[in-house]
C-alpha cells in the first residue's frame, strides 16, 4: 500500500545540510509523550480542524502520491539544492516503517536525478529496511531519545533495543550519522543519563558526524486540539544552562554538538 504523506516542506534549513525539501510520511510506531506532530502518528488519513478567514474547516491530513509525482515535485527545487549543497530529506512520522518498496523506489529515482537524500528516523524499524536504503542515503539523522530502556518504554511506548541495534548496524556499515537527542527537562538531561549515553556510544564504537540537541517545545499543543485529541504533555522546556551542560559533556567526550534553535 502506498504511504500517506502529510506535508512537503520546502526551504527547510534544519533537516540536514543546505536547503532541503522535506517529505513527511504519515505513521509512526512510537507514541512519544512530547511529540509535536501528533498528525504524524496514525498511518491512516485523519481530519484536522483548520481556521481560515474566521471560518473553521476540517481538512484531510494525508495524501497519496506516486513515486513519479513526488519526484516531479521534489525536482522543482533542484536549483536550491545545487546552490546550497542541499537535497531532499525523508522524515515523518517514521519513513522507515512505511512500505519499503515505495521508499526504495523513491530513493533510487532521486539518486538517479542526482539529488542527495537524508533520512530522518527514530530508528524503530526492521534492520533489513535500513540495509535496503543504505546505498542511496547520504546521511541519517538518527534519534536517540532515552538510553534507559525502562524510561524509553514509559515515554515512547516502545523499547529502545531495536533502535540501538540499528544504530550500531548503520555505524558498522560506515553510514554517515548525525545523532539527534530530544532534550526534555526531568526526563533525559541529567548527568547520569548523559553519562550512560556516552558510555554506550563508546563501548559500541558508534561513529558520529556530530550530535544535535533538540530542546523540547510545546508548539504542537494546538494540533492535538485540532485533531480532537487530548494533549497530556506536561513538560518544562529545558534552560539554556542545562542544554549547555549536556553540550559540554558530549563535547568533552569528543562529539561535535549543535543546539537546535
Ligand atoms: S518518533 Fe517522532 S513522530 Fe514518532 S511519536 Fe515520537 S516524536 Fe512523534
């Protein structure tokens, strides 16, 4: 079955190098409590309330495209990719948990057109899926949410075992990886958690291009309302001081670190 796409975002500057167009696939096997794109979680289309000119309308979120249609749309910004060293990013939801024949076909077509592709993933997918995309992917933006498995289960609904296994697999295969760590106050920013993360990365010899810290924000709250879902998020945004503490600790361990603005 062809996947549903819930957004195609042009001129994105935060989803990999240069100027990129990001394709957001609908459907995710995780249910992170801090998720700011709740419309990305369900694999089926949904109705979302939108306000336009003082009127409220329900719009369907989730559109099906053929690979051909998508490539045609994505090629429109080729000049920006070329000038900036950018390209296309496949994101979600979880792109690696979609119909992989479709995803691989899309990747092959983009590569054939000379377009560089980045995959943004939670890592929660079959290892064979990563094996299939490896040759066509220039960079993985790979989430590591919480190193402690009990907390990972509590906050995302799933174990991190498969996520760590796939990260190790990609690193062993020589894939370019940028690790992305959501930073949530009182969940995963304490010294013990960061030390455990570094210990695991070192023990498993994970090779990273760098780490990006993604501070939690609550911009997604409104979207829950529009989907007629209750938003149970009750997290505090991390302070700059706390973010810098994590950054310093990771840098001292040898990883280049950026804090997402
Ligand atoms: S992995 Fe990303 S898209 Fe999926 S639930 Fe978590 S935050 Fe949302």
